[in-house]
C-alpha cells in the first residue's frame, strides 16, 4: 500500500512512515491470527461444538459435593455434613408419554419401595390412580367405551375423563391390587409430577442403603432417574455460636436472586445452595468445593449409553476457628446466669434485657468468645442473641477514658504528669459537670484513670477544642473540629470504625450529630457516641498490645479436605495476625495508660469487686447514664449502662475482654459486669490449664 | 516548494466504515432485544442509537476547532482524567463513585447516568503523550541514546499513574489498553531501535519468568497473588489455560463462549438465534461477539473483522498523510487503542487470550465507551480535514 523505497535526504522524515508501516504489518498479523483461530473454532471444530451442546445441554451432569467442615481451635467438629440419599427423576425435553412413565415406574419398583408402611401406601393410591392404570393396561378396551358422537364432540381431555368415568368397579377387580403394584402406582404418581428437565425428588426419607445401591447400579436402564446424595449441615453444638456460623440456602431457594449474575458467572446453577449469612457466606468460596462433572454420552434417542467423569469432584475446604467452643459454651452459660441474677435485683427496673461479652487474644486478634443473651419480657425466656456483640451499639461510659487520655497526649492537650483539679466544670448557667464524687485538687492522668475522673477528661477535651474556660462564663473560641479530631484518634483504637472481623456485616455504632461543647465533654467520657462490644474489645486489645490495632478474626486456618473421614488435610492458609494500624504515639505514653488501667484493679474503681482475685487483670470500668423518656419527651426512668473492659495478665496479655450490660436500674446495683468478668477470666484460665494437663 | 491545496476534505471512507459498525451494533442489539427484555427493562438498541446520535453531534463540534488546540489543553485533559481516577481510587464522592461487577470504575450521576472515567482516560492519554513526544522532538531534534532514554522516562512517568489507578479498580482490560497505546506511541516516537528491542526483550523475559515461577512454585505464587490482591487476574489465567478444571470459576465464560461461537459454524444459526450466547453474562456488552458469531457464523465474524481491518487501514493511511507529527501521533495512539481492543475482545472469546473486561469498539453496548470511540473518530476526522496536501510534493 505504501511506497517506501525512496531515499530521503533527511532520515527523520523517513522513519515515521517506516514505523507506521511496521505497525500496519503487525496489525495485519494480529487480525489474520483472529481469522485463522475463528476458522478453527467455527469451521473445523464447529460441528463438534454443536454436538456437545446437543449432548450435554439436556443431561444432568453435575453432582453436588459436601461443603467444607468447620472445626474449633481444639479441632472439635463444630459444623459437619450429613448425607441425605435421594432418588430423582429428570424428564426429557417436552416430557415423556404416560406409557413410558409407567414402564419406568415398573422398572424402578423392582429396586425401591417408596412407601414402606402398607396402610399408608393403600391410602396414597385412590380410585382414580387405579382407573388410570387400568386405562394404560387396557387401552383398546378403554377407547371402545367412547361412542362416535363422543369422539366428535368432546375434547381429548374430556374424552379421557369420560373413559375413566365409565370404567366399572367390576373391571377394576380384574386386577389384583397387591403391594408391589401399589408401589408401582405410587412411583408413577411421583414421576407424573416432574417438570421437563428439572430434577424431581421421588423418594429421600426412609430409603435404605441397599435400595440406594440397587438403583445406583441400574441407572443405565433407568433413563432420567438419578441416585444423588444431598448434604445437610449438622451443627454439633446446637445453637451455640449459631448466628456467626450462619446458614445456607436450600435447593428450592437456590442462589440469591438479587446477585444472580455474580453467582451464575462463577459457575453456580439456580438451584445451588450457597452461604446466606455469617461464616458460611463470608467463606463461601472456600467452603463450596468443586462439583463433580459427569459427561453422559447419549444416542440420538436420548438413552444414556455411557458416562465419564470430566472433572473430579472435591469436597469444600475446611475452616478452623480461633474459638474454643468449650469456652464459648461456658461464657454463654455465665452470661445467662449472671443476667438472671441481675434480673432479680434492683438492676431490673423494667428495662434490663441484654448482657454482651466479647473476648479476644489482644496480640493475634483471635476471637475467643462472642456471647450475648437477651431476656424476652413477653415470653419470659432467655435466649442466645450472640450476634448483638457486633450489631448492637451502646454508650459505654468511662471505659473510653483510656482513649481520651491518649488523644490528649497526641494532640498535645496534656503530657505525662499533667495535673488538673477535679473541681466541677461550670459553663455559664448550665448544670455543673462533675465526677461521681470530688476526687481531689490535683490529679495526674494516671490518677484520673484509676479513680475515673470525669472532670479530668472534660478539661482534656476542652484543651483539645482550644476553648478558654472560665468558671461560670460561656466558653470562648470553642472549635467544632474537636469532634472530628477526637473521633479520628478514637478510631485508631477501633472505636466508631469497622473492626475488620471476617464476617459479611458488622455495625460501627452511631455518632451523635449535635456539635456543641457539652456533647464534646460527654464524648470524652463515653456518653455520646455508641460502640459495639467488639469495638470495645478491639480498643482494649490495642492498649494491651502496646498500640497495635489487630484485626479480630474467627478463622484461624483453612485446610484442604482430608482424605479419610474425620482426618484433617494439610494447612492451605494460615490467618496471621493483621495489624490495621499502630496508634501514632510513643510507647511511654501507652505505658502510662496501661499503668492507669492496672491501678483501676489494684486501687481504683474495680478494686473492691476484684480484691482477692486469683489472676492479675488491668482494665477500666464504665457507667453511662441512659435516662428513659416517654413519647412526649418526659423522663420516666433512670437507667445505666454498665461496662467493663480489660486484659490479663498485665504483662504480655493473652486475653482481652469487653462487657456491656445496658439499661440497669440505679441504686444498690448487683455488679453484674464485674461478676461476668471474674467468671469468664477464671474459666479462661481453667480451660487453659486443663488443656495443658491433657 | 509547493502550492498549498486550500480545500480541506472530509474523509467519507472513514465515516462510511463507522456507519457500517453502527448498523452492526444496533442491529445485533435489536435481535438480542427479546432475550434482554427478560432481565432488563431498558431497550438497548434504542439507547445505543441515542449514544451514536449524541456522539455524531460531538464530532461536529470537534470538527469546528483546529485539533492543534488540543496541544494547549492536553495538560488539562490529562489532569481532569487523573483527578477522576484518583477520586475513584478513594471511592469518592460517596454515593457517586460506584462498584460494578467488583470494580470501582464508575461514577453514577443522577439523571445523566453512569460514566466510566477509564474510557475517557484512553483519549486523554493519547493526546497528552502525543503532545509530550512532539514537544520533546521539537526541543531535541536529534536522537541520541541519552535523549531517547530521557523521552522514555517522561513517557513512563505520565503513563504509569493512570495505569496504576485503573489496575487498582481493578480493571485489567483498561490497564492493557493503556499499555498498548503507550507501546504504539513509543514505537513511532522515533526512539532508537536498539532501545525498543531491549524493551521488547525485557517484556518477553518478564513473561517467561512469571510462567516459570507459576509452573515451579504454584503454591507460593498463589499466596503471593492473594496477598497482593491480584487473585482475579490469576483466576482468569487459570480459566484460560485449563478451561475444564476451572470450569466453575474463571473458565466458565470461556467454555460457554467457545460453544456459542463454534456452534455458529460456517453460516450461523440465523438472525437472533443465540441459544448459547444468551446464557453468557454480558452478552450485550463485552461478550457481544459471541452473539454475532452464533447467529451469523464464520461469514459474519470474518465480515466484522474485515470492517475493523478497513478501519485500521484507513486510520494508518490518515496518519501517513498527515504532515504534522502531532496529528500522526494521535492517530497512531488511536490505532493502538482500537487494534488492541478488537484483538483482545475477540481473542478472549476464542481462547487466544485470557478473559478481561473490554468492550468491542463501536459494537458492544455502552455509553462511555461508544462516546469515547466517536470522540476519537472526531479527532481523526479533524486531523484529516486540516492536513495540508501539496500539489507538487518533492517528497513523493
């Protein structure tokens, strides 16, 4: 196309056309490649493709494989599979004739008795079924029952009905209706109900292993019949941890319709069972396994003459949880018992209903237990609502003060050893804001944590906001950005943001929306924004772990399916601790907060409840006021959210926990949060000791 | 040296080729309409027609201004493109940046509809790199190794960021197109052959190394790609290399596509007969070629490829005729874009290449893509329109 031969004085002039021509030749090469490959696909292999479509489109070709199992950290099976055997029938395109169905039923009846109870079988078969059978067996006689007029005037359906009506009792008695025959009729009734090309279950419950094996062996003679094994999930610990394990759809429900494109593109069929919630959904790709693919060779009439496994099926991979189910069960029990005790005390002034606990390993992020129990006032029952640990958010009260102090350090509002008086804060004519009692004229930040001083936190928050505070006067220069600053620092501990747990959904709590100074002070003492129990556990873990915020996770390992029953396969992937962020502060600052948290238990607000406790624990208590209002906004009751966070042992901690018991009545309360705390920590060490001894 | 021909000309051949492609597109979507109606409420062929009309109006506007002005705004275009990609990277603005089929690649505006910045970035990058190369060559008319490497560095500095951001969405197809565009422009930028050859050699060695690693240490590679978030790329490759075994994940689309295309055979099954193609996801957008192949067979597919070939032929012709390097470079970039997309899109459905999400230019349904390609054609028409031809060319 382009002449290139001419010599040019300027080399530069020439090189552009030359290179464009090279490009053109390259394009030509690529396009030729396309045409050649299309020729191969469409002309040389085209016929084969068409045959493949004819062959495979209409024959059932995939067998389900069991999903992966779930084990706890001690390798006890948490979620298992149970095989359910069944015989199905898939009619060919456009269905099959009644005569053929009867033949099939007779053949199948040699191997299976679909209703074992004789009486039940007799009830199942009514007179019409018998008449239809007589019709099929004596078609000629039956058609003689129609007059010429009938044939002219009636539709085919009406003719059939008329014939059935005219079959007499007498005629029916010519056939001996023994059990074998009734079985044939019962099978045929099931076959009649199947739709073209979609498998219909003929029998599943009550089928014996022998019957199943018989049918499997004779599949080639039974066209359209298949012996399949379906898998049901079996929860070995009953309802314990149920909401986190999640569920799968049944085969009628199939894949979620709203996301069907995604599933279909990944090779699922409409009836496939998929994880709908919890870990089953989160780890669907790992648990699902690979379906066995069988290619049936059929002759032109559609009879199966052979089969070949194209893709070997493989059971889904197994998950090993970070959880110890024994601990989880024990914590569930403790939470329920303690909630019951609280219900019978002043804590119950008509609102108490929940107790929530999260436990994790602060260094690795391994979740150890997630437990929540709810009391239903109407049914008067206690039930496992453990999902609330990640769904429900509450104001935790003073437990957040560690984060407030660290935010103070980080923003430069306070430094190590900064002292404030605990004298109540008085802004203009607002009610004074004070600590639960006057704690002294000079508190350091460690004292403030130990004794849980509100005023110290208020003053820190005011400094962060840059406001000038003069007792009894309005604040000057209050900067609204302080909300953003504090929340940003709080989020470094996981407060108000996703913890990153390996579940399809988690709540992040609610942020208050009114940026006035009073609310900033409340934010500093945990009375404004709400957090989930898991967020609090991550927060205390971050402090316990010297400022490294690790992602909590429920799955410790993924393993290949084992070859033998109940044997684990090799480790495919190990979930290593994932650090989400490091709190941007020197160790010495975090050490101060850790010291404060330690003193809470040795000399501060938790001392009396924990004195004489066997193991050393550090942490923080919290009480948030949660007044109840009626519809018109009048306060009708006082309640308090009781919370406790902590970790143990103080040096090199291995367990961190967060406890919230919302909406307790006020007064001489039962210290339900402390009681739960002591019992779960004791339980943790007890189980640990047992395991080491074993 | 010559007398200027003052009559600018419109390239009717190119226009005719585009009209043919438009007819193929709208007609195919029309035949697919009964199937599409089962899952969508839109009427795609009408909408595609609207995009074509809108694009044609855009072309008229583009023709009004001398394309040389593009040099002045090339920085601006590049900047706008990058800002959009960066916004998408941070999933901003919330509610407007949206995730479709697993990739953060779209803005969704109320009323106007959705917009895919990666498509527009293709044109912006072409114009920008063309400008960059011209500016370099004007400043340094000589090609020494040192100057060439300097030019290469500049090209890399400006083409890698958009490639990174699009790769992060993740949109493998977009990455490959931008790479193809950049490669074409490097080829014709005048950079010395020995540098180009060493680049090609390095690329080949790189590919060989990846393949070698995958064959020798499959598990480590597995963990690595998972850790770096490239697992979807891996699954596409697995689907391509061992189609049957990975039939459930990456290979599924490919098996269906091969069946659909193959069963079209020589003559096709007839207009609107797409029993297999309609079961392939995206059969009206990225996988539309399978529908054409199934209904019209080998005759249909080779006709489509011929039309594309004519298009490329015409574009290269215009690039050769233009005596302004800036114009030639832009057209070459556009050649790179079209060639690669056509080759990749068709190649992936017949197992020449792994599957990636890329539209078939002018034929696949899609607003952003169709508009982008029409804008590209508008620029080419503009370049041809303003090419000065000489009556007594000493060069020829």
